[in-house]
C-alpha cells in the first residue's frame, strides 16, 4: 500500500514561501502528473515525499504513515531525475544493480533482480555494455532500471525527459507508460509540459506559483479531459491547451455577445465583469457577412496537418485552429467567427474562478 497524502503542507526557503496549503491524496497505484510553469514548487513537493527536503509545516504520509523525520532510505521511494548520471566505467548490469550493492545485498539476489529489471525494460541484450555504447533512450532506460531494481512502493519522476530531443521524448513517454502497465506502484511525474501531462496522467494536479509567498499552489486536480473541458479557473484554462484558450471581455451586466450572435444570458446572479473563453478548435470560420464575430485574418500559420489562424476582431485577436485542409484561409480575408454552440467557458474577471 502506498497511498500518498499531503496534509496542509507548506514549504519556505529562507522565509520565502514556495508551497502553501497543499492538500492532496494520491491513490495507491495511481499515475499522477504535477504540472505547472517553471519555479512553482512541483519539484520541491516531490523532493519532500522523497525526504530530500523537509516540510516547513503540515505532514506527508506514505501508506498511512507520517514520514516526517524519516530518512530518505527508509521511505521505499525511488526518484528518477532528468540528468541520469550513469557510472561510465560500469556495465549496464553494474549500473542497474548499484543500489542493491550499496545496500549490501548478496550477489545472487542482485543478479536475479537486475535480470528481472532488464526484462521489464528490454535491456537484456545490453547488460554487458557500458553507457557510452548505448543510445540516449537506452541510457534513460538504464536509469529507470536503477529505480525498478529496488522494488519501490513509489516512483517519483522529476522532469525525466526534458533533456531529450523531441523524438526520444515521445518514445520515452511510451516507455514510461509501458513500465507503468507492468509494475504496480504509485507514480508521481513532474513536468512543465502540458502535453506530457495530458497524455500520461490518470490525473493531473495543476500547480501555480504562490503570489508573494501567499495563497496556494494547487489550482485543480482531476482527469485530463475533466480539466480540459471544465477548467476551474483562468490559470488552468490558459495553461492546458495549445494554442491557448481565447478570452473575450464581457463588461458588467452585459449579455454574452459573440459579434451579431448571442450566446445567451449571463449566469444567474452574476453581474460583474466576465471573461468568455473559447478554445481555438471550438471556433468556426465562416464567410464575411454571416452571423458571428466579424474580423479579418491577420496571419495564417500552416502546420501541415492544421492551420492556426489569427483573426483581428473588435473583441481583440483570436486564434482559430482549422483542421479541415480544404479550407484555405488567406491572410487579409474578411471573415465571421462562430463558436461551436456550447463550447464556451465563463470566468469571473476579478477572481479568475469559473462561473
Ligand atoms: P518547479 O519544480 O515547479 O520548477 P521548484 O520546486 O524547483 O519549482 O522551485 C520552486 C521555488 O523554490 C523556486 O523559486 C526555486 O528557486 C526555489 N527553491 C527550490 N529549491 C531551493 C533551495 N534549496 N533553496 C532556495 N530556494 C529554492
């Protein structure tokens, strides 16, 4: 059992708050991704689970037991970092077995567990090689092997793929997902990359930096599609999705206009200024003069499989994602934008919360 629970956890460095009011329960066997911009405390949260940092306040429990004051080596947690420092003079087998050797395990047991880890990662044929004789992906797998061999209850991944080139990142992403299917353990994966978060996590926890050391970091926790379809606030709405969600200001007391179209009345009892959010894929480009928000195409980014079309309107510049290749939007063209009927989000402008 390795459920992990943060209970009102806070962390400061030199009196500067980095993490505050962190309450989160990670289920046993779950793969959860901590995602957020650089510097918002994700890595610190992970390091507190591992015991590499102490909490300033609150408590962390692993498997129902408080780990405050417990040495890293007594937590049965393995951490995989982005810089996978392998020992160049040791073979793959030596590298994978190293943690067991340090723990003084007998040679026969080490050999068995190294073979088992190598099988999981398809590294069997390479056990006698040295790191210099491996590809980047194989080296990363050796680093995973070194974590697996200890049979930890919890795997903590700290941006393990951010040093790899794009192709390798995609293949390693698959590798970690496969590992996840073969090994039952609780896994927490830290990244600033929303694509990694969306594709890998059973659940995602979106982190934001504290404001002047105050407030809280955790913006929303849920399944990827939940967060994408119903972001709880502007931060999550703008962080997940590429290109970012478009936002249109709606003044106090106004209806929800989209050019000449009307998206209906405001939510009951809400009179203040709002932001109307529409994702780029939820807008359709129609001919000039048809109902909708009139505009002019300013820029067309052709990405091969799709276009990102930047349209100047009276409500500001909006980005539309066009996936129908028969449409050939042209810069300078006058158009009307129409939202897919229900695909819009409303946020309170002052608080950023969904209304
Ligand atoms: P993330 O993983 O989200 O990029 P980090 O947890 O690494 O963020 O860092 C959060 C903040 O805490 C940053 O402002 C960073 O500079 C600060 N920080 C992290 N570790 C230390 C440390 N050992 N001493 C002082 N400040 C630190």
